[in-house]
C-alpha cells in the first residue's frame, strides 16, 4: 500500500479551529489556527489531507464560528465554489456587525457551507482560507488535496503515469511568531520575519523521527513525495546530493520528467517528486528557506532518508 498515514475522503466536514498550538523542538509553543483534526489527525497545524478520485463529485463542508472560507488552490472549479469572499460562498458575520465580505450568498457564523466541484486531473493540490489571507495562511489554515487516477490505483501518479511503492506528503511552512498575538492583519503584519521553519508542522530534531516526514523504504523502491509549498518564503529541497525526478507540477504531469539534485519552490507551488531509494543506509534530506530575494538561507529543516 502506498499510504503512510490517514487521509480524509470525499464528503468530509472541516471545522475551523482557532485554539491550536504546536510544540517546538526548543520546548516552546506557537499558537495556531487550523482545519479539522489537523495534519495527519495528530497536530494542531494545517488541515487534513483530502483524497478523491478523478471525476468524483467532491463535497467539502466548512463549519466555523469565525469568518473563513476554503479556497481550492489550483483546482478547476466554478466561481461560486472557489472560496474567494467577494465572489464565492463563505462563513461570515451578520450585516449588523459590519458586513464581512459579500452581502449575499454567505452563511452565518456557526453554520456550514459546502463547496462542491468535480475532481480534475489526478495530482497534488492545495486548499486554504481566503479571508484575511495574509494572517490566516501564516497561522496554518491550509492543507493538501490529492486527486487519484480514475483507475483508483493509489500506487500510480495518474492513469498510465509513474508507479511507486510508498508516498509522503511534505507540507512546507514557516511562522513569524510575533504575529501570534493578533487576530487581524494590520500594522503588526506589515513585515514578515519568520523564525520557525517546518515540514508537516514539526521542526528541529523532531523532523528526524516524525513518521510523516522521515522517509523509510527498501533499496530500489520508488517513493513519491508530494510537496506543498505553504510558506511565504522560497524554499529549496535537497536529498543530500541524491538525484530525484520531478514528475508533475501544480497538479499536471510534466511534459518530460526532470532529474535533479535540488528543487527550488516558491509559495503556493506543488511538485511531485519521485525518489528511487539508494543502497542501504541513512541519508540526509533538507528544506532550506530563503529570504524574499531568494539569496540567503534564513532557516532550515533537516530529516532523514533511510534505505533498508
């Protein structure tokens, strides 16, 4: 089986949560907002991975006591289901409280809104809140959507595409911990200076042992790593010099797979990486986060690739 952890399936209901926190490797904690039961169901960061099959009618229901939406980033959906407050359904406050966003077509706080779309091409996509995105995105209100091929084969990237023995999702993220004390963007969020750098909501030494991050497979096996760039910083992925194939970008197969030893990703991008496990041993892997000019590394997360 290709799965490494649980996925939410089509028809899921996500509750927006504003009371989360994650523990950092230095013993401190960071306030978070997130969807559902969080990434992999065991941490208060991001949202669960949602899985559907190409051609499915997908329904994702949002429940919230605060103004939020679900924007289906990279998916081909109609305007009413795109999750942009000005043009789509969303959860909002009452008109008497300031008319947050659209005047009609919204749902009252505490009620639900269901986004509906037909699952497009098999691939890796993203969802996130599009209300006050500057802050909500940084707080952790985003997640990954995987569309499986029509065949339903969970060990194939798309119909007739590359096959793999195991898959991981690497959701990349950063925090500016000085933003944790505000509920709306404004003067405190004019400058972004991230000081926490993560994969899947873990950082530091925790990334070396976290089962959703550290890669383990048999020598010669092919491992698919679905990367989802949910940081505001550019980031470079490396496997300690090991070559890997980039087989898809933003939910679409590459015209021709590229074999590289590093991959630079900008915010919002998704790439599907195919790593052929090397000879038995333990290897380093890393994500380096860069400044806004893409010149200097401002933070790094390292993990391991263990070939059996």
